[in-house]
């Protein structure tokens, strides 16, 4: 009887794997590197990602006959597995806020939503540190109680929250299907795009409702690890700037349509809470202060307030530059982001506080000090020259 049960179990496992629909418990791990897996060849596009993630114990494989292992790179990742992989990535990078198990705080919630026991520590961490909400647990299983695949846009939201990066005051996504991305997730998709974590397919589709393959999640985990563990502040990723002609402004939906110099159109969606700065001055008319048919540079970023009471606070500003002009103001704050980049806080003649980026390409005539009156030229929100 034991032999018969064993054979039946092997046959069932082979059948389920063949369907590619089964979600294995994420803590049921085997293998130490990509070379250990019989279904991952050296020329496979995700080989290096799988090798890294398996080596770090983030995503591993499963035993097959003959004492070998499989990674199952094409299988979809469940929501529970997503939380486990992100948790393990943070752990590998030394970025967990705590390694405490918060399961007891959510025992009733886990029972209500049929969260698998092996995943409790990972999901509890996500709830504790607001990577996900209790409402989202309702989608972890279907009506039959089966584990569901994690949609790409949902993974983007959880991954962005796990990284702890600041959201941008505006976005301008390249994806053809950007209108299909949920409104409450699109800013997180933008963050991951800017940081090179999730890039969409080669046809410029994000495919927000599609699931994510294990090989794709291995790539995400490696990129998150590198971004959280090694990446310093990057103005190229934290700010965006586009040059062209403003062809329309929709104040109601907070959108600007820009025709770029190469003739391509670009739609810019703005957070309604964002301050609009036109030629170095804050406008209190919002987008209504922007003139149509004017050549402009439109740039934006989330700026840390050097003198803020809470270091986590950011100021959202979008700059519209319609003319090249020398500006003056009082330098009231300098926040050094790294050895090459600083955020300057400048008070203009109207007592508006405007934020600019100073980097290694900016020309200066000496050491900048707070309390000094400065004269400068800016290209969007980057300082070209200051004295």
C-alpha cells in the first residue's frame, strides 16, 4: 500500500507540474544555484538571475526523479510566494525592518483568508510594515480555496513598498497599455520602471493583469537586492525632465500633453497635490497657469526638505521652464544626497521655496553656504550654473 501511494503521489506531482498551474509552498526549497537545475540551461535568458536568487536562498527549486532538481522557470508565482520572495530579498540585503515573527497578531485574519501556514511569517511582515493591506488578502485564494497567481501590477505595488522609495509627483509611462494599469498602482509601476526593476516586454506592454513567472521574479529579486543594498541616490532615477511644446493642459484630470522635439507625443500625469513652479515661481492657479503652445522644459521630482521636522517628508514639485533666464534667491537649505549630488532649497523674491538638483556637472564658483544670496541658471530642476 505504501509503494502504491508513493507511485500515485509521483504521478500526480508530474501531472500537476506538466499543467504548470500548481503553486508550491515557497519554503519547500532545494538547490543552491542555476547549475543544479535540470530545466535551466546556461543560455537561458534568466540564468544569472536564477543563479543569484537560488544562491541567496530567495527562490529555489524542487526535487525530481533521480535525485535531480528543477526550477520550473515558466511557472507563475502566487501572491503568498511573492511576499516570501520579497521578504527573503530584504533579508539577504540586510534591509528587513525586523526579523520578528508577527504571525500571532494576524492569526484570525490568516484563518479567514486561508493563508497557508508556511507563508504566515512573510505575510505578517507585509501587513505589519504596510507592504500590503488586509483587504488585499481576499485575492490570495479563489472561490475554491486555490492559490492565485500574483498580477504584475500587484507585484509592482508590493515591490515598490518593500523598497521604501519615494513616489514621484508625476509620471509619464511609455507602456502602450498604461491606461489598463489600476489608478492606485500606476505610480508604483512608474517607480519600478525608473529604477529598472520592472520594464515591461519588448513590445512596450506592461501587461498589468498577467501573472509573473518564477524566472521573472528571480530577476526582480536580484534588481531589488542591488537597488536596496548598493544603489546610492541617483538623480537620473529620482527626477524626470522632458523638452517640447505644450499642446494641451487638462486641469480637471491633471494632465499635460507635450509634443517633443522629435515629433512624438508625451502625456504627463500629475499628482493633484504637486506644487507647480513656472519659471522659478510657484503658481497658485495650478495647471491653469501654464500657457498652451509654448516651448518648455517640464521636469519634476520628490524633494527631501533639508530643514523639515520629519526626514521622511518630501515636497512634490513640477517645474515648467518657458524661458532661459538668470534667477536669484536665498539659499536656505542644502541636503547632500551623496558625494556628487545635493538638493538645494532656494527662497525666491516672492518667498516661495523652490527645490533644485546640484550635481557634478553644475558649475559653481566656490563652496555654497546656507544664508547666502545666489544667482543661478537652471535647466528644468537641474542647476547649470550657480554663484
